[in-house]
């Protein structure tokens, strides 16, 4: 065993007691090189949480209050709606962070798709629809809310247009 100073992904250094076996040592060092130090990790998590909160605040502004005689049912449906929108936002956030964008055009298209999908969720104002989708996977809800377009005599119609 020997104490070795390893430079982490964030540039900070960490003193680690490493075994003598060269293979194991190399694997441990490689693992550390891909990590952030605890302080940088905390900062990164905090920044992600703050960004998430900002996104959810702006999504909430797109969602009109649900209407039903029973306030308990409204509360329940709004909780489901919030959780589904949060999951939807996580999905898009993960996609954009894992894959990145090869061009501004690609980013623009992605954001357009993201915003349109979120808007469709927010536009769904049927309390029962939300209650019925409590356990539905988000992917199937996206599919269900997709506008079906069809063309009649050169004019485009959206099935979900109200
Ligand atoms: Zn660090």
C-alpha cells in the first residue's frame, strides 16, 4: 500500500492509499480520474437542482389550474400532472446532457420538440385523464397526446385542435 496523489476529473487532487498490485492500482486510478471531488460533486448537484427548479417553475406557468367540484380530486390530479411533467422534463434533460448537440439546428429542433411535448401535457385539462394515467409510462402518454394531422383538400387539420 502506498499513498498516491491522484488528479480527479475536476482538477482537484486526492490522496489515496493504493494497493501494490499494478493492475488493480491502474483500475482504481482510472476510476478516480473519471470522478469529481466531493465538493465539486455537491456543487454540480446543487446547480442541477437549481436548473431543474427553474425549468419546473416555467413549466408550471404553462399549466392552467384543473377544474373539478371536488378539491381533493383536483389536488390529486395536479400532483399526478406535476410528477409526470417532472419525469418528462428529466427525460429531455438527460437526453440533452448525455447526447449533446452536433449543431445549433439540432438543438433548435430538440427544443422545439421538447417545448411542444410539454405544452401538450399542460394543455390536457381533463382531471379524469390525469387520474387514469397515474401509472402510465411517460412514453405512452407522449404518444397518446401526439396530434394526429390529416389533410383534406390541401388543408391541414389537427385532430386534437379544439
Ligand atoms: Zn473538485
